[in-house]
C-alpha cells in the first residue's frame, strides 16, 4: 500500500513534469512494449578513487525513452516495473547490455589499441531491486551470462536498493551469500535513508556502502550532512567495507571526501550518466585535464 501511494504520487508529479496526456494504462502498455522490444537503454556513470582520482568503474543506469514523451524518470518506471512484475525482465536486459559493452572492450582491444587499461579492466555496478533477492532464476541467469562471456564476477557489483523492508530470512541471505562466494561484490545503495539498516549491514555479506546523495549533495553547505557523510565513512572503514559517495557535484565536496578518507566518488562533478558511445571521449578529456592539473601543480612549485 505504501508502495502504491508513493507510485501514485510520483506518477502525478512526473506527469506534471512532462505535461503528459497519457493515463497509467497507456503508460504501462508502452513500458511493457519497450521491455519486450529490448528498447531499454543503459547509461554509464563513472566512479573514481578519491585519493588517486583513477577510474574504478561505472554504475549502469536504465533509461527509457518513450516514443512521444521522451526520457521517463527512472524512479517512476522502475517502481512501475516492481509493481507489475516486470523488474526481473528489466534487470536481465540491463545486465545483458552492460556486459555486452564490457566484453566488447576486451575484443576491441585487440584491434583498437586506443582502449586504455583502466577502461579495459573496468568494473560495473548493476542495480538490483531488493524484491528480486529471493529470485533464484534471476541469479542463475546472471551467473550463466558472466560465464558465457568469460567475465569474472569480481568485476561486477550488485547494488541493492531498498524500496521495502528487506526480508532478511533464509532465502535472501542464502542468495546474497551464494553470490558473494561466487565473487560478486555486494553494495547497499542509498545508505542512511529508507529501509537500509545497520542490522542488514552486519548480517549480509556486503562489501560496499553507498552514502545516499541527499547527504553528499549538501555536504558543502550543511554541517549535519557533513557529519553524517563522515560517520558513514568511518563506519564503513571500521567494518572493512568500501565506501562510495554518490551525488558529488563540486570540487569542494570532492576535497571533503578526500579529507575524511572516503574510498570512492560518483557524481556530476566527475561525470554524468552517459551512453557507451561517449565513454572514451569522457575518459580522454578527463585525462587531459588531470594532466594539466599536474603540470600546473609542478609549475607552482618552481
Ligand atoms: P541510484 O541507484 O541511487 O542511482 C544514483 C542516481 O543518482 C541516478 O539517478 C544518478 O543519475 C543520480 N546522480 C548521480 N550523480 C548525481 C549528482 O551529482 N547529482 C544528482 N542530483 N544526481 C546524481 P537515476 O539514473 O535517475 O536513477 C534513479 C534510481 O533508479 C537509481 O538510484 C536506482 O535506484 C533506480 N534504477 C536505475 N536504473 C536501475 C536498474 O537498472 N535497475 C533497478 N532495479 N533500479 C534502477
Ligand atoms: Mg545504485
Ligand atoms: Mg543511490
Ligand atoms: Mg536510489
């Protein structure tokens, strides 16, 4: 019930946003068609190490471009998928498209020596709804896909988003443990908001915490958000769990994260979510500006 209230609200605000004349049925029909027709697109948003600035990997984000309405807010169509039993189909499509890109990097490397090592060996983070956690078939499919493309599970992080209280009973914990033992990394997404809890963090074998962007976005301006961001980072460090801050929009936030020894950063300041065709350009442009920064720092010393 809580869920559908949230959906109705987000549907309404999203319709206002896009001034849509579509009703919910038409919307759902179009979404089903997009999923069936393999029309869900994947965008990639970079994650970098805070200390060295090197590329760690990309988070894969689903995009749906409605034929007449344009891009639809992911929070909206993801919750529609969850409610109408489409989420596992969507996850599999996102997973397949993202992995296809990863294995194309490997293949192209042989003919195209331009692909730098950092990109060639990049990691990927894939979002998984908490609701999928008890689905054995989905996980078998994910494991098979990695095997058939010869991609090591250690390059894949599964980000688990809490949209409802996580069922921490047998099958869920079993599935999480099985995935972890196979080598997948597990991340608890949007930590500090919603239903994610300390209990889950200790019980399940998570290897990463993602600090929710609501704290990180305000870390420049607001002392409370800074305190929360630092506390979650300290917590992750003492549990020996990697910490990623999402929603890094400024140089000042990046400096703060370095200062508190957060491991990884993701946000518009580093790079927006982008289609795969833009990734190489983004990479080289960033390398150029890092090189320039290094030279400027050297000159300042002279
Ligand atoms: P999330 O997993 O927490 O992803 C991070 C969201 O923050 C993304 O929103 C990203 O575009 C946005 N973001 C990143 N950096 C910044 C920044 O510096 N400033 C601001 N203001 N925002 C930033 P997006 O792409 O709209 O996705 C929203 C949510 O939809 C995701 O949140 C995730 O929960 C869900 N989602 C997206 N793709 C998938 C998917 O393939 N499967 C599932 N199950 N959920 C997905
Ligand atoms: Mg995520
Ligand atoms: Mg998040
Ligand atoms: Mg989220």
